[in-house]
């Protein structure tokens, strides 16, 4: 119960992290986009209004210059009244000394005592163009203004100052901001709902795979994980399924191996125990029977010793802890050593051997390769009839050396052929006691450790052929 709760908390944590990440990324992205849109809108409006104000100022300054040259102050008054508006557009014309000549807002302007303090006036009276945003005269509202010197023939005639209120724009911009913020909140909410679905869609397969992996860890091999995502999770699920099948196969092989080892160890031990009991029961008193029983004990102990040696050898080869020597080996010499070792046994069984090996060199561990060839040759001798022949040949094929060992026995059946390199597998139950059933398995591991391969083929009643392929020693440049 605690483990289940812990797993649920972890999965919820994954879901929460994914959801938080999605929402934060969505919120950040939409916020940045909304901010950029509002900033762009504000800049565009201000630039547009500033351009309009520049055009108005240029046109009005020409008319004001004509009136100032003609000293026609009544015309100046008509000009500011026509183009000015008390609340939105304020237009003022000053002489070159800063005294106001005409204004569109006379009530407000009567309260001003020092026009030099009004933004832009000081620069304009010094024949410099001024523009910007400032508070209104005697008010707190933001206004966009331009103060432009009125010049004719290089002479400063006066100053034209025009300003427009930004209140309406600010009200409209505030509405836009609230609209954008509302849209932003709605977008984040919708993205949160979508992100919740996406996060759940990712966390659910992870939960399934975690449960599957925990079942594998507890020994439930062979289960199948099904996930339909059409992405990398599908590939991961396929790899987990392959791992599950491989673990199931390895577990089956392990169980079979343990059963075979138990059987192979039990048989000689039981035989020794029975023989000892017989000797204790009085067989020891009869010399002929005693010698036969002692020979049986010796044979079973030798068999047990060979089995243990082969098991240790196979275990070291499969674990990869066996250190292989790297020497240059003469292939004819290696084959001759194997034949010389088996020759007394073959002569006793009436089996002859024919060798046809070309002079080639290979790289590897000579003792291990000799062991592999002896194991294959031993198998050929076991399945050969008296007065038959074993053929050994070797030749090069591309960058490989091929060694063929062929007997004239009754061959290997099609059902047994794929399994002859398995541990403890034997094709002839009647020969169960003649070997450990590990010889070909050990030979296969040794050949593969030398980057080679071994295969078998057979024709019924004509014998079996084992083909060993090893890399040819590279020639020095």
C-alpha cells in the first residue's frame, strides 16, 4: 500500500512538473507577445500623432510668419481660434521676446507668469526646435507638444507652440490593455486545459512503463507492454518488450540449465553412493566384484570432475572473464596437435582420419582454439561407426579461415540441428552418460570469443559437417 502510494505521488509529481512547465512556457510566451503588441501599438500611435503635429506646425508656422511680418495680430488671433480647441488642441504664438500674442485658451494662459518655464519655450526662443511629452500648462494631463521658432529670412519673428491632449488616447489604450489582458488570461486558461491533457497523455504512458518495469524487476518476465503514442515512447515500449522477451528466454534457459546441472551432478553422485553402499554390504570381500566397483567409483569421479571443469570453463567464457592470449598460430600445426591427441582413441575404435590443410596463419589463443577443435573432433568420433573415416580440411575464404570436420555417422536430424550448441543438449539419449553435453557449447563460446563462428549441417545417414570460420591473420604492410 505504501509503495503504491509512493508511486502515485511520484507520478503526480511528474504530471505536475509537466503541467507547470507547459503553463509557464505558455504564460511567458503569450505575455511577451502581448507586451510586444501593446508596445508596438503605443509607439505607432505616438509616432503617428507626432507626424500629424509636425505637419500642422509646419503649415501654421508659415501662416504665422506672414502675419508677424505684416504685424497683423488680428489675423494671428483668427488663426489660433480656427485651428485650436480649448480642451484638445492648444495653439499659442509668441513674439521673439516670449510675450504671448495669440492663444486658443486665453483664460488658462492669463494665469501663466513665466513662459520660459513651459517645456520647449526656452529652446524655441533660442531658435531651437523642441518636441516631446509633458504635463499641460497648470494641469496634470499628459500632452504631446511642439515648440517651433518662426523664422523668415534668417530672422526670428516669434515662436509657435502647439500641444494636443493624450487623455483620449490613454483611455482608449487602457481599454486595449484590459482587452489584451482578458484575452491573455483566457488564452492561459485554455492552454492550461490543453496542457493538462498533454501532461496526462505523457505521464500515463510513463506510469504504465514504470509498472511494467517494476513487474520485470520482480521476476514477471514475458509480459507485453502496449502503448499507442506514435513517438519515441512507442520505440521505448518496443525495446522494453524485447527486453522482457529476452529476460523470459534467459530465465527459461537458466531454469533448464539448473535442472540439467542438478541431473548431471546427481547421476554420478548416486552411482558412487550406491557402489559404496554395496561395498559396505560385503562386496568388498569379493576381489573381482570389489575391483569392478572401485573402477566404477573412479569412472564416476572422473566424470564428475570433467563436468565441474566444463561448467567452470563455460561460466568463465560466458562471463567474459577468460583472458585470451594473442599469438600467431600455424593452422596445420594446430590441426596436427588435435589429431595427435585423438589418434590413440580413433585407432582403438577403428576410425581413420584424413587431413587436408593448407599452410595458413591465424591470431588467437592456441590452447583455447585447440580445445574447441578437440571438442568438435570428439563429437565426430562419438558419432562415427567403426571402420569409418573423419575428414578434416582447412582453406581460406576471403579474409577468413574455414576449418571443416566431417564424419560418416548417421547424421543429425533436422529437429536436433538448431539445438546442438545448447548446454547439456544431446541428440542421442542412449549416449547421455558418455559426456557432459557441454563440449559443443564450449567450442561455440571459444570460437565466438575469437570473432569467429561455427555452424553445422547434416545429411541423413551420411554424417555431419561442422564448419569453423576464423579471421585470417592480417599481413604486415
